[in-house]
């Protein structure tokens, strides 16, 4: 492990040369890096130290990377960037559905990996941690919130709640999309515009990811996700948020 005081990154890859190359490049750019050869080593490391981000190879013999994503996202909010073989687009989509924050094809361009790491870390900074109780809103400044079907989006607290106050798990990318809709109600937004508003990178790669995230959001806010009333598809363009569900 490096002695750097930068964000702590864990690189998980069963290939020693690839693992070392990625780790050395991240250290060169100021990150504090730990290297793990699989899921077992990663879990052992997590008992000792909580990373700021995990770079995870999906194709490992010991344990499938998607199962690691599923396990981690079920119990933590640690950002994950997946490294995937270029021939496995289904793995990318499934990984995003499970809550992964970004992906890159493998072998990856190391300069782009550093850019993605920094982008994901910036988005993660404002995400509230699971162990921190929410701070009460000042009486004189009620929390801003927007109704989305069966839920309320609380803009200041960055969370989604139902009428009983029960919080619905929400990734940062899902919140950014909901906020984009809240800021532009009744306006048809193209996928490209949503990518810009949600501060997503690489529009070509993430065009399909927008559809995946919209489907995830609909399952959380629509009374009948198969027949959405509030986040509607605009054929040939993108999506529109209808606050009244008309």
C-alpha cells in the first residue's frame, strides 16, 4: 500500500500484472492504493479499512465480480467502477442495475480510468453515509421536496421517501436523474440532455445506461412500473416528467 494521503482506492483483479499496473498508475496520480486478488481478499481488507472507491474486475475465477457488486451494494455505499471485457455488454448493464457507479472496457485506457475515478469520487462526496442520522431541517426553512408518484424526492437531504417517511434506497446517479426531471417538469428531455443534466460522462457508452436507470427509478416511484404515468417515454426523443401523472 502506498503512503499517499489521497483517497483510498482498492483495485480488485486476479491478474497480477494488470492489478499492479493499475495500482502503480493510480499511486502516480496521488491515490492511496491497496491491491486485492479477489473477493475474499477484498472482504478481508474491508474489515480493516473502508475505501473511498473500488476498481473491480468482473471476470475473476474465484468469485464472479457481479456477485461482489451485489453483496457490496446491499450493505454499503462504496462507489464501484467495473472493469469489463469489451465482449460482455450484458455484464455492464447488469452491473449498473445492481448499483455500480461506472464502467470501463478492459484493457482500459489508464488516463481515462483516473478521470472516471475522480468523477465518481466527486459525485460520492455529497452522498449521505448510511450510518449518519439525518439532520433536522430548520423550522424557518422547510426541506425542498418534489412529489414523484408514490414517493417524495427530498432535494436537500438527497433521498427518496414514501408517505410514511420510510427511505427508499437511491444511488447518486438515480438522484441526479430525478433532480433533472424535478427541475424541468412537463418538458421532454432527450437522453443526451439527461446525460448533461445528470453530469454523466461518455454519452455514447451511457446512452443505454440511461434507459436502465429510468427503469430502476420507475420501479421505485410508479404505482404500476409497467405502465408509467409520471416518468413517461417520449417516442423518438427521451422522457418527460408529469407531476400530476396525466
